[in-house]
C-alpha cells in the first residue's frame, strides 16, 4: 500500500425546513404533524456546534418562512 496522501474534499449542505413542509403543501392541521418540524431548531443548534467544534464549513438552505420563524 502506498503512503501517499489523497486530496479528498467534501461539501456539506443542510436543508432546514423546520415545520414549513408540514404546514405547506401537505396542509397539515394536526398539532402532532406541525410539532415534528419544530425539533429542527434544536437539531440546527447541535449541527452548528459540531461544525464549529471541528472548524468545518457547511451550507444551509432555509426557506424564507423558516428563517422568519426561527431567526
């Protein structure tokens, strides 16, 4: 086996839709359905902390509704 290092690059991207998908085209009215998307705000903080800890860059794609709801 060769000891040559390989130049490997990875792009990390995250879709943060929160509850917009549940109240958007799905037309959900049940609090149970809508609450599923609210856990995204907690998850994003955890992902950001992990990226920060390891000094990793990432790209987030966020619908306008979600950006307004979870600034």
